[in-house]
C-alpha cells in the first residue's frame, strides 16, 4: 500500500452553469379550443362535483386546453368496488365520497367545492319549470317576465313585475298629464294675446 495521501476530487465553482436561460420554445399565441366542436361543447358542459379546490383547478385546466378525456364506460370505485363512477379522473363514487366527506379524486379530507356547471338533467328540468310558469301567466305578465330575464334581473314573482309595470305606466300618465297642462296654459296665453290685439281703442 502506497503512502500517497488522499486528495479530494476538485469540484467546479464556475457560475456560468447556473445561469437561467430563456424558454427555448415560446408560444406566439394562446391556445383556444375549436368553438364549433361538438365534443368541446359537451366536455365544457360536464359538471365538476365532489372535488376539492385543487382538483377542480386541475379538471378545469384539462377542459380549457382540451386534455380532458371523458369516460366511455362506468369506472369501478376503490371503496365499494362497484362500477358507479361516471366522471373522469374520479377514483371513488360520489356516494362513498359523500359518506366519508373526502375528495373523490385525491381522497383527501378537504373542503368540497360546490358544482358551478349545471347538468343536462337540471337544464331540462329548468326549461320545463319555465314553460309551466309562462303558461300560467297572462300575456302582460309573460312579456314583463321575459323582459326581466333579458335584463338579468329575474325576480321570479310576476306580481312584483306587474307592480313595476303599473308604476311605470302611472309615471308615464303623470308625465302626459303634465305636458297637457303645459299645453293648455300656452294655449290660454296665446288666446289672451290675440284678444288684446283685436281690441280697438275708443
């Protein structure tokens, strides 16, 4: 065995290797999904339910950049072992996740974000309820209700809308009466001036 002393390996201390370089491939424009695609519309209309805030952001990102792949068949739940999962990227069915009060994707006990997108069943039910409501209204109430919906101020109470319409009509009638009174005063002033002009001095 030689008596040569151990020499530690030299490490480079150059700072050039640690510099941050710019991104090699940059996008010249942001990605936008095809607005005319039926699949894109279907994916965008799918509700996001039973997930925590972090998982909801992941799902929304996948939908935005067309990385979302819907399920073609029912998926098996990891808890009850039943094919009861209809939503993509879920590993536990909504029933089991609701009982355990956990996220259906990451299986962590976090606050569940309420769904913001209505399902097709809910949309159809709302249309049916709206048709029933409109059929029970008079023509005047129906027009007022639809006008309020267009303005984004849907109240859901046709009596209030009728009162608003009556108040508007009363205000219009008051304005018309004021205009008529002003016209009568002007006519009376003009008639007095004509009478004075017609008078002949004695």
